[in-house]
C-alpha cells in the first residue's frame, strides 16, 4: 500500500476510530457518571486496561493484515471490512460518551 493509496488513509482512520473507542471507555469518568458495558467480553477486558489495550492492538493488527491479504484479490471486500471497522469504532465512541443513550 503506497502513501497515495486511499486504503492507507482508511486504515489510519480505522486505527483512530478504534483507539478512540478504547480511550472513551478506559478514561475515568466524573463522579455520578454511569458507565455500562453490555458486551461481557469487553467488560471483562476493561477490568484490566493493559489487557484491553493489548487486545485492541492485536485486533487491529489482525484486521489490517487480513484486509491487506484479501485486498490483493478482492479490494472491494477489503475496503468494506475496513469501513465497517471505522463505523463500529465511531459507534463505540458515541455510545461510550453517552451521545447515544441505552438507558
């Protein structure tokens, strides 16, 4: 992937979205701020933030490497996977920061 390739920009955006999702869940909240994680796996990971960070980086490495491999034969599929990851990260940020309320 060359620097001018739009795929590089999408992977950078994916990384930013996923790390923002992680950051909005890990950062301390003000007193009285209710935080509920409905995903049991994420909830277990967030009890130890170092493991959550390691898991997020491992997941990012897996997705990026898989899309690079698939992108050689099916660029549309690879782009779709990265875009879904970006949307999921943005949705995670919105739900973690209570822009979307589930309560």
